C-alpha cells in the first residue's frame, strides 16, 4: 500500500509537470515566457453627437467634456459636434435615427412642435425637471413645456432682439435716447432720415427672416394664434392681419423698405456704413477662433427698437422674445437607459447656474437662471438691459408649426418688390388677406 501511494504521488507530479510544460499558466507564473500580456487595444468609446450654433461649438464641447470627466464617463463616451441653425434644426435633420443625427442639440423655443412630431424630444427626467422649476424663470419653464411635459432645458433667455448703434457718429445722440419699457421715445422716422442725410444705413432683416418681420407685423395689434390637439398636432391657426391694425403694420414695413438707408443685413454698426442694426445678444459672441465680435467695439451701444407712426397712430415696434433650449433625441439610444441618462445629464449640466454664468462671461447671453440673472454683472450689462426693455413689449415665441414662417416671408418679398411703387390700401389688403389664408393653412 505504501509503495502504491508513493507511485500515485509521483505520477501526479509528472502529470502536473506535463501540463505546465504544455503552456498552462497560473497567476504565480514568472519569467517572460509565462507572463500574460494585457490586450493593448483600449475599449472603443461610444460616440455622442452634439449639435448647435457654430459659434457655440468651442464652449459647448468644453463644458460637455468637463461633465463627462467629472462623472468619470470620459473613458466610455466621446463627443463630436455638428453645426445646425437653432431655428432650422427641425428641417435640416432629415432622419433622427441616422448615425450622424444629433443625440443632444440646441433649438429655438418655437420648434417644439415639429421636433416632437419627429420624435426627437425626450421628456426631461423628474429629478431634473423638479430642479429646473426651482432654479429657472417661469418664462423659461413655459418655453420648455409642450402639452404639459417638460421636453427641453432652457439654457438662455437671449432669443430676442433689440438695436445696436454707432455712438461715435456726430449728432446721433440727438435721436437716440435711453428708452425704457413703457417709455420709448425714439422714432424710426428720425433714424431713417439721419441715415439718409449722412449716407449711413439701417440694418434690419425683415426681408428674409420672418423672426424679425413678424415682430413688425404685430406692432399695431394684428396677430395670430395656434391651437393644438391633445396629441400635439395643430388643430387650427387663426389670424387677423387683413384688418386696420394689419394694414398699419404693412405700411410700416413698406416705409422701412422704401428708404434708401434700409439694408437687409446684420453688419455691426461701424461696418459698411451701418449706423443702426437690429440683432440679438448672440451677436456679441466671439467666433470659433476666439476673435471678438465687431459688436463688442466700445463705440457700439444698445437701445430698444424705436416707435413708428403710421396714419397718426404711434406704437413701439415689437419683437419676438423667447429662449433657446437643449433637447435630447431618444431615437439613437434604442431604449438604452444609461445612454439616455448620460445625455440628460449633459443637458442638465449645460443649463446649470455655473455654466450659465460662464456662458454669460463668454458671449453675454442672457441667463434663464433666476440666480445668475440677479448677479450684478448681468443686471449692469447694457445689451441685456436693452433686451429686457424691448422684451417688455415682446411677443412670446411659443411653439409654432414649422410652415407658419412661410407666409410672412412671402408678404415681405411682395413688400420689397413694391415698396417704391404707388400701392393702394386695397393692394396691401389683398396681400394681407393672402397672408391670413396661408397662415391658417399652415398646419
């Protein structure tokens, strides 16, 4: 028995040695021939596509990557950025399921309807929604709400416009004053005459951009309304531009376009002989190379849009006011909760007080945050002061069907072609009737 035991032991030892010689390794193996080599290929990162205005690319990418690093997600996800106009992203993205489609994007607050119809707006998680209702302005929350759900992250309240002017021009102080909400004293007739007399221009993009021309069209009281069904589709659009109020607004547009001083550009005051330019706070943003905007020149000052007098009636020229938001496109995540949570986390971070404060420092965009809006640096900013005074008479830029902008553009084209002709009130009213008909069909 003892011999058999010894023999078995020897056989086992031989067997183990044979196994070892065939290449089986243990964690205690040493030597270059017996050490496991780790796979040098790093795990492939998942790409998240961000999208927004071209001039915001550098800032957004920096802050979004900052979030990933802080959350220790930078080893799993990488970011790319595609430029899209915030006012046209709904039409520029044809397929929201495509690999190149945005996962997270910025958009103007009137675009919720077409984006929701495309399935490109994920509902904000309860945790973030509750937080934003505490920290953001009521206007910001309203602009991010569609059919009772919070579907976006309102990161700026700068989606409005006002007037920039060249304060270095001789005599301009006599016609530009400190206009306050409810106390607008300047008149567009004086501004146009000054430009005509001094070979200067008044830049106001009311021909090709309905965002500006509609503000003028509603100045004297005409307007439009959109009613929605429960499923988010448009039930009906009503309007009353073919009215005495609409006629006055149309005459205002014709008066501006008739002036040799009017140009349909957004060149900064001091550039190409521009004395006045209607634009938003976004014009102050540096370009992607970090170069300062011409609008930041010390001679460029700000004020509201002026009054206009038509047929003896004087009104403050109105403008749209609203927000810009981040939306999360759920189509590419295929139900992956973690991926969607990361996207919502980035959007929430880009809307946070710290990032809004940094965004203001970077491009002077009006914050939607109540806390940041209350800071001295924001309250003392001339551009945002002009925006606030202008927006007091502003038209809230609510959710609108995408085709609703076609009708005002058609009217502006007619006005441009006929501004220097002798047109009658009947001629104008016929165009306004067509405007109403087209608007009411723009579902």
